[in-house]
């Protein structure tokens, strides 16, 4: 996007990552030849956790401050998440790994009605089918109860009971000396609060939000289990559902930069500085100047929010429309589309319906944030429609 191109010294466009090792190797070689310094560390972003083969190539070409491909294969396993949750005393939704016979309509009805170890009656309403290689809520879908026996689950997906409640992101640091830092937590707006192309896709983050002492203790224990069993260090992000009783249910974990960390950055907490220090490179001048704060529950007067604006229809972005977007206040509008590839004033970019257009950001008292974001969304879409 435009923001990335403005911030980077070198920018190379890559059509597709993952799954094509020969092509990926060629791209990485080009990046290195273009002037990427071997001493400059590589930090993993969203989606890379699902491509351990690609991460292995990155480790061969650059200094990567992140897990190895072997660690990723362990850390990105739903079976591993369940084992860690059990060891830490954290709730984990009932999950079936594969096979249509594992869950049928009768078991769905029985499970939804009974009071079970998964939680009080009413907390669990439905079944979901989730991809093992998923990110940002893509490709998660509900099971149709009436036809559930015909919806098979292969090795690339798994069944999981849906837990009702708030969707939380929690951001931690695992240090090289065995310590755990809890940087903060955010909440994501629901499908009812913010429009998106699918029910479970990532919509945005609001926070930092307060956690109870019990929740903080559970998260620290969970981090310690992950640290002991995987030897992972640096960033560790958790997706939780907080139910009506305040209990946390672990959904998954990601050992990389997460979209909600931007909220911490806006609140004066720099996850990059913490991550680099965990890898013992805090002596870098660019890192030592960054804030090393962590979130204090008592600092609740000002909150921050970001939300992805998805195209509400197919949008035709002319150079003029893109320029209008670039003239919007950068504090409120980010991840803007770029016109670098446009060679003439008549050339256009097409953003398909449901595709991300840009990000809107707001700050202030927590109750006002969603309304601010909605107004900013309307401003952006109006520019694209006119």
C-alpha cells in the first residue's frame, strides 16, 4: 500500500507468497540483491506463520527474529493449542480434528442443550469449520446443522464449537531468560458492529482494554507453557473469546506481529522494541529510543481504535480518487491504495466488493470510538463513489 512504500527504502512488489519454493527463493534472492542488508533483521507479519517452508527460506537468506519452521509447525497446530490450554488451566472449545462422522446433527443438538465441561448452557450455540492454515478469520464458516452429516472435514480443516462472547487479542513477549511480559489486550468489533465480507473476518481492534487479575494470571501461565514446550521467544499473540462469565477461551496463538498491536503502539507501547529486546538486540540505537512501556489497567481515559474498510461494492479507483484518499488526514486514514503502478491518468485500479480498501483510526473515550470509525468509513467510501 501507499504507506508502506512511503516508509520503505526499498519496495518490491510480490504477487504471491508460499507454496512455490523455487519462486520464493528467487524473490528473496532479488530482495537481497536489491540492497537489503544482511544485518537488518526480518520480523514476521500476518500470514507467514502458515508457510513454514517460506520461513525456512527466510532463515537461510536473512537474520530472522522469529520462530524456525520446525517451531512454527508445532506452534500452529490446534492440537498443540488444546494441550497448552489444558496444561495452563485455560478453557478450550470442544474440537474435532477430522472426519464427518466425528460430528453429526444429533451430537450438535445434544451438545448445544447439555451443561458440559465446555461451559454453562447457552454459551455454545453452533459448530464452526476452521482451516488449519488460516489468518484474519478467512475461510471460517458455520456448520449448517440440518446438513451437517454431509459436511466432511479433511486434514486441512477442523470442527470447533462456537463460543459466544467478546473477541479479544492479547499480546505478550517471551524473553530469552524465561520471563513473560504482558503488553496489553484489545477487543475486535463484531459482525453486527462493523461491516465485512464474512462473519468471522478480522474487522479491527479497540483498546487497550483492561483484564482482570485472574485473566492476567491465566495468560501468564499459558505463556509459560508455550515457552517451556516450544522455546519460542519474542512476540506471542493469543485469540480469546471472553464469555459472559468473564472466562477466557483460547482459540489460537500466533508467534508474530498481529494487526491489533498497532493499538498498543498508538497507546505508547512499542511491541517492536519489546520483541527486539527479547532477541537481545536492544543495543541497536533505533530500538533503544523506542518506548518500553507495558499497558497499565489504570490508564483508561483514552482509547484507540482501528477498523478495516472493506469495499461495499466494486470500486473503480482512478488516479484522481486515489489522490483524494492520499489527501485525507494520515492520523485517521492508513493502509491507503497506491498509484505507483498507474502509468497514466486514465489508468484505474479495481477493488472488488469485499476486498480491503484502507484502514480508519480513531481515539478518545471508548464509547465514542465506533461512531467515529463509522463516520470515517463513510468519508472514504463517499470519495470512492463520487
